[in-house]
């Protein structure tokens, strides 16, 4: 019969080991920041991103604002101006920015679904790729729009009688905040690429030292002596058994014919 195999000791209860920090948290934060950045970008495309105002002798004669999709007028233009504006259109930055926002939403959705999976799984890799692509597209779109608005600000003129003013709207600043959050999303998605640390290897206790729970005194085991059969009792003096033992030859003097 073979001896039972000794199992490694695994403490439980108050003596259980404290689990390591969850390395999946950056992945969860990246998905949350991706949703936040996408919402900011979509909202900013429908708000005024740039404004234009023209004054004549101190009175506004033309005023409009441009979003990521269209142009809205605060002062109705004349027939000639309306014909001119109908032949032109604004730079529709809402198209690439919305595509980047949808990519962020897709990456965040996959990231939430793959939260409990390993960082090397297909779902986690797909989420990380979508978040990085969406964040990069958002940052590039914000940078290009910023350069366009910065160039338009230099077109302002002031001749004394006519004044042309270019400015930025609330949508641009919200879009700028969305670009910063998108960069944060990229950083978190890259950090989430780290692999989870392998669990520490548990080495079983040596055979000579039995396992015991921490805090509990170890028993003292006495070394077991080999079994020895008890010696037969000595017969009483004068008994037949004692006389028989006396007459029985000893091992050193075996019976011979002359001793018989």
C-alpha cells in the first residue's frame, strides 16, 4: 500500500493570501474614457466650431456660425450673399470625427465585454486596437480642425469702416476636450496591453515537516520505537516448568549420547 501523496498547503480564512492588484483596471478605464471621448466629439460636431461677424460703421451686417455639418446664419444674408453661400459648403469635419467616435464606441463595447478575459485574448486585442485607432483618428481630426480655425483667425480685418471678425465657438472647445480624452484613452489602452502576472508557484512542504496552519502550534511527534515482543514470564521457583528448564540442555551444550 503506497503512502498518500501530500498536497501543498493553501491557507484559507483570515490567513489567506491577499490577491495582487487587478491589472484589468486599465482596460476598464480605457473603455470608459473611450465612451466619454466619443460623446464629447459627437456633441461638438453639432455645436458652433467657428464664427464670423462683419460690421459696417459699427453695425453687424453679416453673422453666421459653422458646425461640423453646416452653416447657420444669425443675420439673414442678402440675395447675392445667399447665392454665393449656396455654391459653397463648409468643411464637413463631422464625417471623420463621427467615424472616429463610432470606432471608440465599438472598442469600448468590446472592452466591457472582454473585461474578465486575459489581455492576450482576441476580444481584448480587438478592443485595444479599436480604442487606439479611434483615439488616434479623433486626435488627428481635432488637430486638423484646429489648424483650419487658426488660419481663419488670421483673416480678420479692421479698416475703420468695415470690420471682419473670426472666432471660435463652444463646439471647438468641447472638441478639444474630446481630443485630450482620446489621447488619455490611447495611453490607457497601451497600458492595458500588459500581461497579468503569473500566480506564485506553491511548493509543498517537505515530508519530514507536516503542514500546519499559521498561528497554530505544531504538534510534537515522538519518534516511534520498533515493536519488540514481550519476553515470557519467569516460572516460579520449584515448579515443573522451572525443573524442565533446568533439565533442558542449553544452546551452548547441545545433547550428546554421553550426556543422555
